[in-house]
C-alpha cells in the first residue's frame, strides 16, 4: 500500500475539484497530487510572508494580497481556485486573518 492513500485532503481543497453534483472533476490521484503541491507551497510561503511582515510590509492583509496576485499569474502553475486556497491556508498557518477579497460576507 502506498503512503499517498494516507493523506487526508480537507473538504476546502476538494471543493476546488468538485462540481455542482458533488462529483470530482479530476481523478482522485490528480486531486491528491495537486493538494500535496498546494499544501507544500503554502508551508514554503510561511517564511517568505514572515520576512515580508518584519521587514517590508507590516500589514498582514497586504502581504496575503501580494502573494495571491503572484499565484494568480498564469505562469505560477496553479489554478485560480488553488491560488485562493493556498493563500487561505497560508493565513491559517500564520494565524492571520485572510485578505478581505477572500472573506465571504453574508455566507
């Protein structure tokens, strides 16, 4: 048995790849691989965000917005949904509130 099957993918990430009928739009192996990439990227960005916070940009929301803008570029290699998820996960890892553009007022 592969260790890959032991990875628990959070519902928030599954939502990126789930259609209106709650079916995956990609094979589970693809979703699992994309999750690993996005989780690794969010963890990798923790240090970058902390350095930004302590040296150049003291406003947490602005740092998250800038990172989201970078991840939203076509050449980043992640989808728009993944970019949003990565920034939300990064904010969670840092204990920061997410950028206003990602808050869901009225939900």
